[in-house]
C-alpha cells in the first residue's frame, strides 16, 4: 500500500542508524532570523530570477488539475510530477496512458499546459521512496542489457507528453542495488546522451544521510541535483529539517564536488509529531488545526516540528546566495495568501550573493 502522505517509505535499520548518527542536535530553528513586521509579512513575491530555480513536486494522488491551476508560476520554475515507474520490460505507457503512476494523461497535459503557458518546465520524476509494487524493478532497467530499451521508452514518453525531462528519484534499497552494480552513472550518462539533444533535462534527487547519496560519478551528467534535506534523524525527536542541517548538507555536497550552479536545497511543507516519521501533518493542516497566529512563524507547536515561514525564508535566502535554488516537497501541502510557504520562497529566492 502506498504511503501517500510522505515521500519516504520506511528505511532499513542500517540506513536508519546512519541517519541517526548524522542527526544534528536540535537548536534554534533559524540562525539570525530577520526582523519581521506586519508590512513585510504581506509583501508580494517577485518573479524568480532566471538564474535561479524553484522546483515544486506535484504528486499524482491529489486533485492534479486543481493544483495546477493554483500554482504560482511566477515563483515555480520547474514542476516534477511524482511519480512514474516502468513495467518489468521497461515500458512507460500503453494506449496513451502511463503504466505505473497515479497520473493519467489528462492530468499530465493539464500541468504541462499551465506550466508551458508561463514559460516553465515540467519533468517526470522516476521512482520515489515508495514505488508501485506492481511495477518493474527500476534497478534491473538500469543494467547494461536493458538500458537502451528503457531509455528509448523514456525518450518516447517525454516526447509524447511534451515534457521537459526526467527527474531520477530512486531511493533506499533500489538505489543501493544500482550503486552496488555500478549502474547509476552509466545510466544517467546514456539518458543524457539520448534526451539532451531533444532539449530535455536530466535531474536527480539525493538523500543527505551517509550512504544515501547518489554517486559522485554521476554529477557531470545531471543538470540539477536536489538535496532531500528533510526526514533527518528518522525515529528521533528533533526537528527533521533544521536550518543548521540544511547548511551542513549544502556544504557536504559542495565538498563532494557538486557545482553550486547545479545544487538545489530541498525544503519540506510538512512536519512530524512526536518523532520523525510519525504523526505526519502538512503545512495546510497545521494552519487549519491551530491557526496561523500560533504556527506560522515558529518551527514547533503542540509537539509538531516543521518549517514555518521564518525558517523557509532563511533557508531560501541562503540557497539563493550560495547555490542554484530550492526544491519543495510538495506543493499540494501549501496554503494560499499571507501564510503561503511558496510565497515565502518567492520573497527570498532573488536575494543577491553577499
């Protein structure tokens, strides 16, 4: 059964231990928050600078058409449709419909139409933390014997739906298998060779905990690399996505060799209570249950730990100054108006480098 309210499925005990070992001690949610006033809380976001990106995931298990109509494409530059998986023979669609996905063709077309009208891009995200159990094993499709067929099918898929690329979000045991077999970078390189001449992007999401990272040998073949800087300290009681952890993760991947021009910081629009991985609640649910006056500008309330407006603004400001931009998991969890986290991103995404 799909865990449709969060991106990661339960990790193995070994991975959990690695994440717990790297967990940072909980401290202030934001280092040096900027003073706020009633006036700047309602400040309208500017259009995202063309040198920066704001990637927003759109899941297929929500009302996709309604969500597409609500997205502020002045801020969002790339939409990643979550998720798609191949058949056991590497197929991606049949009779004009995706084979293993919560999206149908009309929903894909609705997002593409809206985004392209605004000059923005839409990518199909491959895999996810909890892939369809009826789909084929993606790790097998990454193997040399199956690679060309799978990539041809991906190219046909993005062309058919007029998508702008493929986002690779393989995680957990699937990623471990691909890495053990040393197939990640060769697959990404071959995919890029196939679809880049068609004007399509190849991007990836990577975990931040030790052992969960995508291979450094793949960096050269990716257009954008998003750090999933959330769900940290699985099973623990600290904030799963602190400001300090975000900075640590950014610096970690810069040190590993990801160019700043490709690196994107993932931020969460949700929180947990009482431990990381339990009591999941989206930002819009927190606002609805407790009221904006209680939860909007803090990172913990009634035991829930999350990212409020102040933390999202601080993270976005740092990312705007030091790397390519931010990624959001996921857009359906936001609210509209004054307390929108996307609008908080928009207010800071154009912050100039110091």
